[in-house]
């Protein structure tokens, strides 16, 4: 009974929505310098064409809709690359136009990094140009023979010079950092890596054979001073069972067996008896 009631409410809302707005296709996104193309069938009974009016950001366009296909020229609305766009295509009952290239309103990754450095405080700074839409920058660090995501920074999406920064956590020795964006195409766009040499000491861990111990401890190589580091613990099947940033790893709840551990810029193994 409850489902029938909810269904009736949904139908009522949908019908009110249609009456309030009429038949309309709404597209939202960012201007990328390209026009939209619309396939426009005949209206009901073959009289006239389906689309009746087009609005861009609330303004009625002068685009000719009285044809089987037409173009929505966004350039005519004095938009800048990256500007927000809302397009409404109003159409008659019994038919529906089809937008052939809606992806042109989706942000594309077009950034170019003109400078990237890491300062003494461990801040990764980079400047970009030629951005064509707001997309997040994924910040990555190369460690353990792979690129590891360490954070995200929201992109500004404008073609002018843009400045960004992100606090990184270097490991000992040579570090590499880069930024990456992925747009609607699914293909990542990746910057060149920047190098940074850290003065942090090398790190070791102990013990490697565990019987009664409840934790693994990270320490500076050559002495007993504990030190914090990023780490990952994998079981023998490659599943991540522990992950974090600390000077110790609680392994009391791990089953007996062999494990792999990534830490600092190293990879190792330990076993729990």
C-alpha cells in the first residue's frame, strides 16, 4: 500500500513538473569553445519541427530551429572558456529533439604546467595555463615502484596562469611528485614529475619475525629513535590489510602468516608466528 502511495505521489510530481516547465531538455556544463548540434524531428502528425525555442543562460537564442538539424552557437553569447552554461531546448508534445554532442559542455583536461617545485616547508607549488574547465588535480607521489595518490586540489578551470599548492610528506632520499587530471573521456592528462631530495633519515622496521609482539615499530636507520612514515601492509594474496601514517603498526589482529610491508621509500617482508 505504501509503495502504491509513493508511486502516485511521484506521478503527481512528474505531471506538475511537466506542466510547470513544459517539454524541455536541460543541459548544464562549461563553455569549451564549441557549438551544440541538435537533431530535430518533425512534430506530432508531421506538422512543423519539434523544437520550438532555445535559451542559453536564460536568453532566447536567434538560432534557426525550423529545420531537421540545427546548431546552437554558444560563441554568440560572448562566453569565455570555462564559463558556466545552461541550455534549455523547448519542444512540442509527441516528439523530442536529440542533442548529438552534449559532451562539448563537459570540462576537458587541457592544462599545461609551466612551473612545479617543492619548497623547504614541503609545499608542492605549481602553475598552470590553458585550463578549459574545472577539474580536480590529483596529486601523486612516486614510491614503492608506483604512483600513489596523496591528495586532491580543485582546479580553477580558467586559461590564464593559475597557482596551486599542496602540503606533501616526503620520504627519505629522492622524491618525485606530479599532478594528474581525468576528464569525461577517461584518459588521464599527467604533468611531468618534479624531483625533490629530502634530508630525512632512512627508516628501518622491526621485528621481521613476530611471535609475541603486538606491533611493528619504525625507527631511524642506525639508532632506536622512532619515526613516523607512510606504510601499507599486504597479505600474501595482495590485499591491503593495514594502511596509514605512524611510527607503529598494530598487528595484533592479523592472522598468522607472511606479509609484505611498504614504508618510507622501501619494501620489506615480515612473518607472524
